[in-house]
C-alpha cells in the first residue's frame, strides 16, 4: 500500500491544480479573449491578429476539377479534387510529401522550389497532361496578411518553420516564381487560404449553415464571419497567439526554450506540436526532484502529441497516463473556452445552433479529447462537424469560387 503522503501523489495533486481550468478561469478567459478580439478588429495592440480573408462562401453549385496544395506542418499535400456542383466533392488523388527539416529552416526560395518540383511530380505521377490548364488553391497555414483572394504576405512563421526570405513576402508570388523557374506553366494559383478558412469552406460547400472553422492539430486556430464589420467578412483570428490566460511554469519553460519566445502562447499550451514537450518537461522536473528515476530519453520535442495519444489509449503506465491526462484535458478545456469566446461574441444569449467545422488530429484522434471539449461547452448550442482534410479541399473550393465556376466545365 502507498503511504498516505506519497510524494508522487502530492506532486500530481499540485500539478492538476496548476493545469486546472475551472469555471472562473473559463469566464475570465472569455472576457479577455473577447477584449482582444475587439482590439484586434480595431487594429489596436492585441494578441489576436484578426485578419480579414478575401473569401466568398461557396453556393454549393461550384463545379469542376481543381488542384489543392496544403502546406502547414511537416508534410505538405497535393490533391486533385472534383466538385460535383451539388454540394458534394470527391478527392480524385492525393499525395503527401515530407518537408525535409533543412528546408523548413533554410532558404525560403529552396522551400518553394521543392514544393513546385513536387507539384510537377504530382502531375506526372497522376498522368495529368501539362498541355491543359489547372486552377489551384493554395492553403498556407500561417499568419498571412491577405491582400487579395490570391495574394498575401507572410507576417511571421509559426510551428517550427524558420525558412529565410519568406516573412514579409507574398507567398503566392514566391510559389508562382518557383513554378515558372521549373517551367510548370499549366498551373494557375487562383486562391490563397488559411487552413481554418479552408475547413470552413469545405463544410460550407456541403452544408449551408456552417459558422466557424477550427483547427486542432499541429497548430491551432479558428475563423468566423464578423457581422460587426463589413458584411460577414471571414476573419482569421490567429488565436494561437492569444496570451491572456493562466499559464504554468512548464509553459514558461517551453516558451523560453523556443525560437519564437513570447509568441503563440495559446498554441504552445494547446496544440499537438507542443503537448508532448510539456509532458517531457513535467517528467524532467519530477526526475530532478527525485520522484522518478529517469526523464524521457532524448532531448526537446522527443515526445510527440501522437506519443501522448498512444499513452492515453494503452493499458498500463498509470503515472504517464495521469500526466498525459492533465496536459491534454487542459488543452481541450482551453480550446473549448476559445470556441465559446467566438460563439458568444455574436450570440450572447447562446440561442442559435452553431455548426463548427473542425479538423486536426487532436480533435479527431486523441482519446477523450472531444468529449472533454464538448462537456465544457454543454450550455452552448454548438455542433461540431469533422471536416476531414477540409483545409486542402477548401482551397480548391475557394479557387472555384474565385473563378466563378458555377456549372462550368472541368478544369482537369
Ligand atoms: C498556426 C498558424 C495558423 C494556422 C494554425 C493551424 O497557428 O499560425 O495560421 O491556422 O497553426 O494550422
């Protein structure tokens, strides 16, 4: 039998308290978040960028075949998508490419050259003739100051990307230049979108009533239509950078060791890229205090969100499970608080049923995650709809909207 004052139990109790998001934290979170939304919309100093996108919602009648390029994590994806013209679509083919680490952190031009060359290989592999013209939607899941439906400057990298010479530049122009250098002139980049917007567009193509787009994966973010500014313009909140919530010593340690210190604090507490690292930092602390024998083997980021998810779903490892539970349940509650903040921004009385298009491995795969989120949102009329791979498909839909492709012929 364990002694009553078992030091591990005491440590875990204290840890749970540090990571707990109680009703008061939830309320304070919403107040602070909405203040930051208001400031961001007014272009005042705010941790929420509140970026306008130049996207119109689809009618559901857009038709034709499009290419989609989805870049936002360690992989990028190319897809050929067929829109039926009647609220359904088919992914005709898809290829996933790993971005070599040195390209994520090296010269930005090389990153875009790599993407362009993989696009070329995609055309060849899928036997898509270069004699035809293809419309392409580009999902670029970083904070971008959009200047048009197919143009926008990268404000700064997030999620571990550091490639030089991209921040401040138009990412569509960089992609077009790279395509031109490789003599791929059959692709026209017709749309640029954030993954949250892509996710919202994908569900909006299928359902008329979709309200918000949320990503809970490697990174986290959301978009929604802002009724108070120009008619329903879709705002990319870039909520990953929100910083007015109660953090812990582990969040501070993680942030201090990161190369974007002080930025993306909400993302660093919530998203899949960081949960494993928070877990590792907790174990390292326990090892230092002599409570466990060994910390996690390997250095920073040697534990992934997926590793945590494995621990949560496997039998055994009660200590690891408990810590993983503390970290992931805070993530789910914080994510729920952010969703609540956006939903209550427009509908304070919580009356309207809101459909939220959502994608990302945390929501989709992490054991118990969505249940925790939903239990935290039980007094709000919200329905989550998983938009699997919505980010990329949505870019194809935006490209179709941009081309005004209602009832028009195939583009592939
Ligand atoms: C990061 C990016 C944001 C993106 C999110 C989810 O927060 O800054 O643009 O939407 O990750 O991929």
